[in-house]
C-alpha cells in the first residue's frame, strides 16, 4: 500500500513539472519580438549588383533581412573619390531629345529670337473697329439756373477689378485645396451631378420703359387776349419756342469693315513641323536653341524649352527602374489594381549606344533635367543615389490607372476610403486628366544606399557608375495610391514653391530619415514635393516656361538615337 502511494506522489510531481515547462515556453514565445521589433512585416532588403540587367519579377525569396534593417547611416560616403559635376554629368551633344508639342524645325538659327515659339503661338491682338459717329441732337433750351447750389452728385461706386490669376501663383494654387460648396477641393475630381446652370432671368416689367402718351392738342389759355378776328388765340402768350424737330437724316452708308488681320502661321518658313514625341539627336546648343538631327537625316533648330531630354544620356549615375514599363507596382491600400498591378503599361526600353547598354528611355523637360542632376550630385556626396521610377508617362497609361482604380474603389470600401477620406480625393493620387507627368515636369523617385561604385569614362567625360546599391525602406512602397503615402497631413497648394515649408509632415514621413533626406536633396535643387506622395516632385520653374503650350502626353517615347558625346 505504501509503495502504491509513493508511485502516485512521484507521478503527480512529474506531471506538474511537465505542465510548468510547457507554460514557460509558451510565455517566452509570446514575448519574443519579431525580426523588426514591430508588429508589421519586415521591409525587403534588396542588394542589386548588376544595373544593366533587365528587372524581372522573381518568385525566389530574397536575401535574409539583417537583425537591424535600418541601413541609414548619415556618415556614409562613396567608396571612391567624388567631385560633384557642374551642370549635367554629360553634355547634351549626342543625347536624345523629343518634341513635347508640335514644334517647328528651322533651317537657320533664329538669332535674337529667344521665346519665338511662345510669341508666334500667341493669338493676335483683336483689331478694334471704330463705329461711325451717331448724329447728336441739337441742344434744347437750358433750364434756369438755380440760385441755391444743389448737393454734389454722389460718385458711383467703382467695383474692384478682379485679381489676375497666374497658373504659377499661390492664388491659383490655393484653389486646389480650398473646399468648394460640395466640400471637395476645387482642383479635385469634378462632381458627377453638377447643379444645372441658372436659367436666363425673366425681363423685369418695371424696368421696361412705358410707351409715351398720345399727343394732345394744347388747350387755350384763358388769360390770353382775343385774336384780331375776335376769336381766342389757340396759342398761349408768350409762346414758348417749340422743340426743334430733328429732320430725318439719311442712313449713314456703312463703311466697309476692314478685313481681320490673318493669324500668322507659326510654322511659316519652317523646314518642317515635328509632331509630339518625335525623337532627334542633339548636335549642338546655342542659347535657347538646339541644333538637332532627325532619323531621316534632316537637321535644323528647335526651341529647347518645349523639348524633353533622355535623362540616362545626361545623368548616367542615377539608377533607372521604370516599373510601369515592365511590371507596374501601382497598388491602393495595399491591394492590387486589376489590369494595372504587375502589367506593362507601355514600352520604353532600348539599346543605348551612348551608354553601351540597354536602358530605359526616361525623359523630362530639359530645364528640369538640370535640377534633377543637382539633386543627384547632393545624394552622391552623401553616399546615396536617386532611383528614378518614372518621368514622362503617356496619357493612355495615366487614364488606364484612373479607370481601373476608380472601378476598384467602387467595389472595395477600404480602397475607396484610402483615396476619398477628407481632405483627400482620387485626383491627389492619380490625376484624372493630363498630368504633370505628361507635361514633362514631374518625376517619381526613391533613394538607395550605394555600396560599390567606380568612375567610368564616356566620350572623354568621367562619371560615376553605381554597381551595388540597396533601396531604403520608405514610408510606404512606391506607387501606393492612398493617403498612407502622404507627405503631409493635408493638401498643400501644388503650384506654390513655398507652401510645403509650413505644412505639417505626416507621422510616417517625419519618422523616416531616408524619405526626409530624399526631400532635402530634391527641394535643395528647386524641386517641389507633392503633398500626397512622398516620391513625387515637380519642377515649377520648368512648368512656368511651357504653361502656355503644355504637352498633352498623347504619344509614346519609342526611339533612342543617343551617341557618344
């Protein structure tokens, strides 16, 4: 009996130890942090060592993430001696350019005619036609002067002249963020049910002049004396002078109106007209003009303010990765956009003889290219590089994203909330018409840490080539079309160069050092951030040069004619 009791006691002790061990292991597993120390997934860590290889979506798992995924190091520098380039990294000679609008090609350099295209495209001043003077009636008798002066006439109140609105001014820019009667920003998506225009007002019967009374015979004046014939006179004494009757004058013969001055043909005298998207090789630069050569061999001069330039030709140190050209990463609230995500929205990659490799064709306005280069030189000086995801975007691709995102938002409440929760609306994340990407003064860009680089020579010019880099984790993945990617907590006037400076930064943006460094590089080069996308920057100075004749983006970039400078 004692042996049986002892067996029960031993078994109970062993069971209690086993239960205690299980509980302890479970508690330790619950308390252990994940690899990033947060509840969310760890950011991807991608080490790229061959920038010439065509990017492809890989099904293989990426490299293991280090225990400390934050690779930001403010003391990091390039592993080579670096001297910032002055101007562009490579000269424009030999680069590929593109017409952004219908552009005349001139046979001779238009000396002293800078801005000629803007001038000749402007509509002519209207010719004022002076009507023939109308006959003025003879003045009637003046009324007797009053002995007492009357009150001074009240001066008419003068309505203030409306302020001029400048597309590049803060006045117009503020319209993009001012709520309208319906609550949406006036620069946002148009209302689907606009209020009908007010009908024409009925004429005011009180304002209609009444018909004059029928003329009556004058009554005899009883105080008048008899007439010589003994009958009372029919006219009073003394008789006032009758109103002079205006004798009918013959209708003035209408003089023939001068024929309107014909609008000058802006292309008159040009060798030919280049259609938007036409590619050409740049042979020389003089002032505001480029001497160019077409594929067909013709040469001539174009005004370069209306031209795009292929960025890899003049800033080869940037990493170019136009995902929309092979596998779009556009998503909204983390959800794939049907017909967009993972699709090639257009093609823009070709053999680049200037660089000796196959590269994306990623153009922006020539004026903007110079500021992009300034931003890249600052990034390189701190051991980083820009990663350009998109410059020019065709209009067709733009509208495809708009239509498919709109359709998804109608089906998915989470997506709809991500792009319509006030103060935001869909147009802050994808313009619902021609955008600044089509006009050539915008870029979508991220930032990477450079691990290995070297100096190479292209046409006698030394430039930096990045061989190994890793993109930083940003507030969201690039092209996340929702308010999660916002730079600021609310919209900021997009045509203001300074409004962003006083805007409240979104918490995710404020906590991300690489994203703030990217903004510092770009704004230091006079590029303006967009309030709704941490990756988007505009060149408002470049826009001001083409705002009268912006591109509509209804063309594709399909040719690379670049040669060694």
